[in-house]
C-alpha cells in the first residue's frame, strides 16, 4: 500500500474532510474566530487533497452548476490579470472566491443526499443559534431594545446580525417545512427562528427584515401553508404589540417603510446616498464594461481617484462627497449587480447569473418530486434566493462569509438535485 493510500485511509476513517468543513461552516455566522475558520479551512484542504490524490474524491464536471462555477472563476481570473489592479484583485480571489470554489467541490464530492447533508445544515443552524444565544446572554434587555445606540459596542456579535439573518432564517424555515425531524429538533428550529427574527428586528435594519420576511412568505406559498401563514401573521402582530408597549421607539425606523419619501429621498432617512453611489459606480463601469477592474470591490475608491473621477464629478454633488469621505474598503457600490459589473464586467455578470440560474433550474425540474430532499431543494431555493435578491438591491453580498454561505447552499442544492433526479428515475411519479 502506497503512502498516499495509507494517508487516505486514515483521513477517511476519521472523516477529517467533513469534520473540518463543518467547523469552518459553523463559524461563518461570526465576525470573530477568523483564526479558527482559517485553520479549519487549511486542514480541510489538506485532507481533501489526500483523498483527491488517492482518487477517492471525484467531481462530476458534467453538472452545469459545477461548470458554471469554473467559468465564473475563469472570468474572474482573466478580469483580474488584465485589469489595472492585478495584484490586489488576485489577492482578493485568494481570500474569497478560492474559498468558495473549494467549499463547493468538497460538498458535492463528499456528500450524498439529504441524509448525508444533515450535518451540514446542523452546523449552519447551530453556529447562528450560538451567536444568537451569546447576544441574549451578553446584553441586558434595555441594550437589545436600543441597538442603534450601541453600534460601537466592543462585543461585536451585535454588528451585522440582521444581514446574516437574511440567509439563515429562510434556510431554517425551508428545512422546517420540508424535512421530517423529531419533535425536539423541530421545536428547537422553531424557537431559534423566533429568537433570530426578534433579534434581527431589534437590530433596526429595514431591508433585512423585508428580505427574510419575504423569503419565508414565499416558502409558505410554495408549500401551500396558508393557515400557518395566517397564524404566523397573528403571532408577529402579538409580539409586535408587546414590543411596542415595552419601547415604542423600537418601531420608529420601521414606520418609514410606509412613507413614500423613504424611496425617493437620497439622505439618511431614505436611500442613504444610494442614488449618488450608484451614479458614480455606473460612470466607472462605463470605462471598462466587459471585464471590469478585476475581482474585489474594495479598490473602488482608488479607481475614483486614479481615473480622475473626483475631478470630473460635481464637487458640490453627493457622489463626489461620498467617494471623498469614504476611504479604501469603506466606499462600495451598494448594489450586487453594479458591484459585479464594476469588478468583472458584463461577461462576469453573465457567468454569475448562469451559475444561479442552474440552481433555480434544479428546483424547477424537481418541483413535482415528493421527497424530503426535493422539497428542501425547492423551498430553500425559493426562500433563500428571494431574500438574497431583495437584500442585494442595496448591498453586494457575494464575497467573504456571505459568499461562502451562498456557495455552500448552492453545493447542497446540487447534492439534493442529484438525489431527487436519481430517485425520480428509479420511481417514476
């Protein structure tokens, strides 16, 4: 037996690839624990490389989603190499897209069907549940009801919580509706969905609430859970009533959702300078429309300076003000489509959309397959992607932890699709 074979036998006997993957995914919902995540990722790569070298890890390159991800990676590399910031762009790929690609192929290679994937979902849910409990334990109730006054709290579990909730809550809801679990597990999922929804509401971010709320509603419609939808609306009304009695100020920011001024005002009460940011980003995109400036958005301030846009824009206008005040890594396009166009151009946007269209197509093809995995596939695709589209109208979440979470979701959908299709072939409906 060769050394590689002996190493592969040891790696497989302890399931090291999946162990380190689960640790890596568990901590994705935290801003903290970067060292733990990076260590788990490196160890996962080493273990996976051993299995790959031994011929035990195989990827089906005939799958359209796998091909689409490779195309997206290729376009990002080409854009970065030929762009004006090759060093920075390639570094951004190493820190972001490389992680996503590895996670995707590890999941599609190492897992089979819903039964195999359950630990992945448990790791995702468990990590965010732990963060939620840490927030409740760490903070007094009066702090939670006034999060806008505590943005500088050094305990950063609070920061960005609602943004992560736009992924976790719809995915948990889809799993709850689709899968048959024990009463204890279902009760735990319901409890944490309620807790996380409440904490996200108290985080005082309007778009995030609309995003995952719309995702859950779409899941319920997809599953024809009309009575549950009505009971859920009643529960939200009752909870909102008691929250309002405890602190009426908790609703001040959400009242603006009913005001038309919110959607036309380009100030702190409305679109928060989004129109000015988008106009400046469009100006820069028009200079390099096909392949953009290279992967990574943090250099947008440098582009504004190096390409002379700060001299071209009206010095009294809000676009000039934004890109003057915001520094490197702070200024960003605040829209997913514009961000991708800025980074990797029209060709990159087509590759990105093709990748996600393959996932949507998988859900459509298996829509009438009545298995747990097929239901989870279609419910999660509906809920997670509806939430993702809404939140990215004013954000660009396709890198860092959010990108890894979405890629892990896409890989899981690919595994569920393979199971659903093979089951449908074996047992025609």
